[in-house]
C-alpha cells in the first residue's frame, strides 16, 4: 500500500509526534480542518497496520510507526 498524505496530514502527523515526544496530549476538534486531517491519518495508519498485519511492529506509537513507514517509502 502506497501511503499518500496531503500537506496538512503531514503537518498534523509531525505535530502529533512532537507532542508525543514532549509528553503533550493533543486535543483536536474533529470538526476543524486539522482535526479532520488527523482523523484521516489515524484511519490510514490503522488500515496499513491491518493490511501488513503489523500489530507487533507498532511499539508504543501507531503515529511514529506510520510516519516511519511514510518516510521509508519517500526515500
């Protein structure tokens, strides 16, 4: 599965990783543009995890795992 992300999805993905690393819990309004983008990222990450049967690879963060997979495909 090719991971395709919009610029705003990449932005919220990076923000979420930074917040996770700093111990900040992000509260996103699902009706906002960023909230919808983040919901889309979560759905794409979950679908990829299921497709690859990668439950044991995730570690402590689905978001970090997903971003790593995205970066691997873009390199």
